C-alpha cells in the first residue's frame, strides 16, 4: 500500500495512460470548486511577472531588469505555494494537502525548487523552446509532491520525472490546452500595443493580468488533476 505522505518508488511500466480528457474535465471542475480563494491566489502569482514587466518597461536598464527577473523567481515561488495547495485541494477535497504549521521547511523547499523550475523553463524556452517544453512536462508535478507528500525540493523534481515517465506526451496535451487559455490575454496585450503605436504599456499588462488569472488557475487545477490521476495509479 502507498501512503499519501510517503515517497516510494514509482515504476513507469505500472502506470496506465493518462486520461487527458478526464484530467481536463477534473481541472475545470477543480477551478469551479476552488472559488475565490483559488482566483485570489492565482491573481497574486500572475501579478508578479506583470509588475516586473511594468517596472522593466519604465526603467529600460538591462542590469536592473535582470535583477528584477531573478528576484521575481523567488517571489513567484512564494506566490505559487498557496495556488498549488488550493488547486490540489480543489481536485482532491478528501486528501490532506496542507502541511502542519511547524513544517516551514516544506514551504521553503517549495520556493527553492520553484525558482529552479521557473528558471529552467524560462531559459529552455528562450533559447530553444523545445527544451523548455520538455522541462515543463517532466517536472510539472513537483509542486504537488511537496504539498501532499512533503518531499524536499529537489527530491520532488526527481520524483516528478519518475511519475511523468511514459505519460509526457499526454501531459503535453494538457499543457497545450492550458497554454491556449492564455491566448485572449496575449491578444489583448498585442492589440493594446498596436493601438498605442507599438508600446505595450499599462493597459496591455493589466488586460493580460485580468485575462491570464483564470487561465493560470485552470492550468494549476488541470496539472493537479494530472498529478492526482498518476498518484492514484
């Protein structure tokens, strides 16, 4: 028997195919169940890159912008913690998803691994795109392993790689659908920039933040639903 709090070995040969349709339906149901708490936490997380982008546009200094984005990796880790807990609770209401208050190291491990995850995805996407997508598929479950199983940060990344083995193409389908949810926000950013003569300023960033928040929340609940499917396999 496997216990939710344990970190045992998972053999990919024993994991059945991930039901993408059921995962997406569960993710949407989790979004509805998460309610205001999920949207509020997603809005805070979405505000991190939005704020950094606005400051970057205002300063225009390369080194200042680089320092801001590095700082944003850490801040985003703290902001992603409540989103991950709320999303996992929304798709598995009977499971224990909140560590005891004294387990501060769980949250701090989450922040460290989140910074590594975000940086790796960003660098991989910036230079070659495909490596960024691969990293996203392989390590996308790390957050929920930390929340539910109280794994250490880098242990959770390794365990995510094990759990996703054999289902990464199916996870790509989930990620692709979630990425499409951000299209309206990106379109609003583009069109406001066009109306402003090419300058994507405050209006476009706010539009992206507003439209991107529910998309981000659904993305978290969808990946949480994928985690729940694989964890229960």
